[in-house]
C-alpha cells in the first residue's frame, strides 16, 4: 500500500508541474533584458574609456607644459622681465626637438590603440 501511495503522490506532483506554463512572449522579454544589460555594460565601458582618454590628455598636456617650463623657463622669465634681445645660444632647441621626437611616437601608439578599441567595439 505504501508503494501505491508513493506512486499516486509522484503522479500528482508530475501533473501539478505540467500545469506551470511560461508566457508566450517569455523569450522576447528575456532577450530584451539581456540586450538591455549588454547596452548598460557598453555604456559603462564607454564612460570609463572617455574618462581614461580625458585623464591621459590632461597628463600629456601637463607633461608638455612641464617640459616647456623646464627647458624654456629661464628664457620665458627673462623675456617678461627684461626687454633685452635674447641670445640664441641660451635657447636649447635640440633638447626641445628631442622631446617632440619622444612624444610623437607615444601619441601615434595611443591613437592607434584608441582607434583599434573603437572599431572593435562598434564594427564587430
């Protein structure tokens, strides 16, 4: 008798389980939520990339200003304090061009990296 009651209990549970039905548009709603989550993740990633670009730009501008102040600080100060004609020997042009030669490849590498990230994200 115990066996029969167990079988009846199992049959009843199976019948009740079959009563549960998913809505007809379940797949549509699920996919919409998944796409919305992906869109939010992309927006966060784009925001982080924007902040990183802004931070890198501020850093590079600061480095540029610091380099100009280090190499031309005295010359600039003298230009605003005395109306004398500057001697060309005091201007250190080769070191300035060295800074440009170092900065340009860094800018090109950064530009290539940012373009690669942009096109991989927006043109899969």
